[in-house]
C-alpha cells in the first residue's frame, strides 16, 4: 500500500488586505507541518492591489490559488473555498492575523489525538497602529470587561471543549455531513456552523497554544462598525442555531436601554437620576480596572489620556453592539433579514 500524505486546504477570504496579505501568505507557506498545503485565497473584488499581489505569488508558488468571490461576503467565500479544496482538512484563516510556524502542525496533531471535528487556538490581540487609540482598542478587545467570558479572546490555561473557536481547523467530512457556511450571515457565520456541528454530535477544542496574533482595528470608527455588525447578525445566528442568547450577548443592549431610559427618567425623577449616575459609575469603574491592568502590563502609559481612550473604546464596542443587536432583533420580528445592511467582509 502506497502512503499518501495528508493534505490541508487553507481558506483565506480577503477584501482590501494589501497591507497584510503578503505576511499572511508567508505565514501559511512557512508552516512546519508533515502534510501538503494548498492555500486558497478567495478575493471579494478588492478595490486595492490585494488580487494582484496574490496573483503574482501564485505564479511563483503552485501551492497558492486565487479564487474570486463575486458575492463578496465571507460565507460565500468560505463555501467557494470548500468546494475547490482538495485536502482532508480545512483550515479557515484571516489575513488580519499572523500564525506561528507550528500552528497547523499543532492543530493537526491535536485533532488526530483527541478525535475532534474542529480545533482552534487562543487569539492574542495586538494594536493595528502605534496611536493611543489603536493601542486602547487592542487592550479592550482582550479584556473581560470588554468581551466577557469569550474564552478564545481572554485565554485558557489548558485545552478545553467549547462551543466555538476563532477561524477553525475542520475535518473535511464535517462539511459533507452538516453543510457549509450560512450565506445569510455576513457575520457570526462561524458561530452558527459550530452550533450545527455540536448539534450533530461534533466536538470543538480550544488550545491555549500556539497563540494566533490578531491585528485589531486601528480606529474607533472601524471598531464601532465591526461590533455593530456582530450585534446586527447575532439574533439571526441564534434563531438559526436554536440557541437562547447568553448574558454576554444581552448585556450591551440592556446597558444601552438602561442609559436611554435613565436619561429620560432623570428629567422627571431624582430616583432615576441616582440610578443613572450609579450605572455610569459602575461602568466607569469597570473601564478603570481594564485600564489599570493595561498600565500594569505596560500596554498603555499611566495617563489621563490613555484612561480616556480605554473608556471610549469600551463604550464604542458595547453601544455599537447593542444598537446592532436591537436592530437585528427588530428586523427579525418584522420578518426581515439583516443581510444587505453591512459592507463587505470588514
């Protein structure tokens, strides 16, 4: 019997990633793994030089293939990649991140050892720039006050079975069994697919190492846009998966409603004013603890300016998510889908 080495198909959906695409491709092609690798870069009609960069690399290295995604959104890109993939394993990666040279090898080894259907690693968030704004955004994306108990963002000390992981390393037959990514979900498509996987008897494992380095958005505008989209599509993802919302998913909307009602009530009632002030005090205290930890770890300087940036980053995250979640809920109640309300891939 002739030994046939394992093959990993790496799927990378991209849109306007000229700044990061070369490094992301280099990371994948430099993986030290005892398996063949093919890298399928699926471009959603980028407006910059992303497609040209990938094409030139593909001309030199046959492991790289450029696919085009006329639908432009991530789930369409992933499904196109799965359809074209030749490997027994599917790795979904992001151009906005970097991967240690043992990344794929560790995932492959752990999948074979534990007989899981999907394995992923913890994310280490780094700033998208050197400005105080960018640094504060990265701090908040990795803080418990910012993202709650999201294990892959705040970290774990040992391998643990979870309900979702970032990106994901799947056995190919998973998609034959449960189908591909839901094209109605421009965001949260990984969560919905992983819910389907669990419902069909699959297991998902999160590893503490190696750590994926994820480059955070570098401005409040981009952060707000991203979290608005997360919130907008979360109700639809929950309905499709048959799950109830968790406390972490509800808190931003509750906080937003409490602020609005408290502000209106404060016009007529001293009790409402006191309640609003208490809510603001609690929120500022949570933000201050996040800032204090960042200063302690030397991720931010000890200054009033850095404290203000942390407070603003957290507020942008939570309010944007809350607005998106409420809008997504109202759209569902009205029998409408949020699809078409967001831009491409970002």
